[in-house]
């Protein structure tokens, strides 16, 4: 074997080894990234999860609004990426405890009983105005001492929460997407899909409650979202009971 043939053979072998090492490195990094994603969402391979859907407010049947359907599609893609499975359950049929399966609960307490139960039990520092009567505080969030009012199409708020296994006494987390309008639920799921790696680095496996603001949805839809604040501490601190209304009788 002359020197030219030897150099060609060595070049081919070196190229093959480099390609193999590169493939192994990419595979390792991809698997590590997948495991981190699975850990954050509580979705190991072939695990089951729940998508708890609301009903359109005031509707007698299980009628999911268009933007809530889009929110479910965003979540379904995340679940599929984790090699897990999803079961869609109506909010008033999801009668199970915490921790058995990862849960994604979509919709405000006015249209989602499960969400109302989660807020009352796990986040007592949050109060949502569910009055059907028109008024400036309709749909407003009270978080601690702060109040966040709805401005339809201009400024709308949504809560994105991850409630952890330690708090729930189980193995899997619960994710809440509690918005003032359906489009804000979609905005929160999209925010989670885009930022889950950053959230995992910052919060690890701990509980967090984020207040997001959807800006000018009438022009930009669910795409322009601002992080207003991390309200975890305020959300976990019970609000004082509302003062009883005094009645005045004419004498």
C-alpha cells in the first residue's frame, strides 16, 4: 500500500469516526434535553396526562371556544414531544386527586369548576371576579393587595402556574392557564411552549405562579405577551375574608 492509498484510507476512517462521534454527541444532547423537558412537565416516556377543558361561559353543553381549542393543540404538541399521551376531560368530569397524572387545566373559574377548586384550595391569595353583570371589575384578578382589570382587546391578564409534587402530595405537577378571556389562555400555553426551558432553569421543580399580560390582542392575537410579575408568594398567602355588607333600613 503506497502512501497515497494509506492517506485516503486514514482520511476515510477519520471522517467516519468524526461523523460517529458527532452523531453520538448530538444524540446525547438531544436525550438530555428531552429528559429535562420530561422532568419539568412530569411526563416520562409513555406516561398519561389530563387536558381539563372548560365550557363556554353560559353554555349548557361542553362547547370549547376556538382559542381554547388552539390552547389544547399547543399543549398536545408539548405532550407528544415528551413521548407521552393525553386524555381530554371535561372540567366537571375530572374527579381525581393530584399527582397521579400531569394535569393541564385550561380556563377561568367562571367556566371551569376544576380551575375554581384549584384556586380555592392551592392559591388562596388569588380571587377572580366571576360576576356576570357588566362592570369595571368584571373578570378582574385580585392578587394580594393588587387588582388587575380586564381591558378587552387592549390589555388582558392570564395566570400561568405550575404546582409542584411537594405541594400537591403526589408525583406529577398541575399546570394552570387561567385567563380573563379565551385568547389569553392560548397566549399562556404558547408562552409556556416557547419558554419552558428558561422556566425550568429558573424554577427547577418548584411551584411558580406568573402573571402575564396579553397586549393588544385585537391586533396581535395571542403573540405579544409580557411577564408582569412572579406572584407565587402572594398567590399562596390567603386573602383576608371580604368584609360583610352592612344593610341599612330606612327608619
